[in-house]
């Protein structure tokens, strides 16, 4: 095996154009301007969407100081949005310094995972956060090939409990209750 063979990544990863090997033009291509523009546009699009959501948090009702427990209703979403904005700006800022990568096509499992995560929203509305987390852990685990149902159930219960203790007990934030939780309790 040569050094060139040892440096080749697996089929699911990206290669630097200079390491593409077979095509001489790939080595001379350098950074592709389309990639830079795409990353800058993506970064600013994410910032714009985050700012729209941030504007939506301004409509949250204020909780009187005497009744406030933990963070207010707008504090946590704004914290998450702030992190998203900083990371998106970092993506746009560093786009010109990165070299373009030649990537393999997206694996179909990615699309199946996106669809399954979209289904979590429906499960959240119906089952609440705990039921949705439980169902998504088991569903995504099975989708990705895990067949030990008991292990998936233990992980699902652990994540659900961790969310409860972190947010409800730790931050004092109420988690979404689904339609079934409302009917049962």
C-alpha cells in the first residue's frame, strides 16, 4: 500500500481537491468560489431566520418578578438563538479561509433521518416531550440499525429523565405536554 492509498478517506467522507488524485485539474483548482458564496449565504440565511424567531420571542408574556421561577419564558430560546447566530456568523466569516471539498452524494439515510425527526414534531404535539423523546430514541435507533430494543428503551428513559431533571428541576422551565398527557392528567 502506498502513502497515497493510506491517505484516501472512506467513501462517505470528503476529499481535498489536491488529494483527488486522478484528475490533474483537481489539484490546480484550489478553493472553489461557489463554496465560499454558499457558506456565506447559508450563514446569513441562518442569522436571518434566527432573528425572526428572536422577534417572535418578544411577544412572550412577561412573568411578574414575584412569580418568576428560574428563567423567564423568553430567556432560554434567546440563549439558544444567540448561540446559533454566533455559529452562523462564524460560518460566514471563515468561509473565505476554507478550501473547497469534493464530497460524495448525500446518503439516503440522511433523508430518512430528516423525515423521522420531522415526525418527532407530531409526536411532541400528541405525546408531549417525554413521549416524543422516548419514541424518537427508539425510532431513530431502530432506523439506524440498532436491534437491541431493551438498550434503546433504557437510553430513551435516561434521556427523558435527564431532560426532566435538567429543565424542570434545574432551570424551572415547564416542558411541553402533549394532547394525551392533557387528557390523562
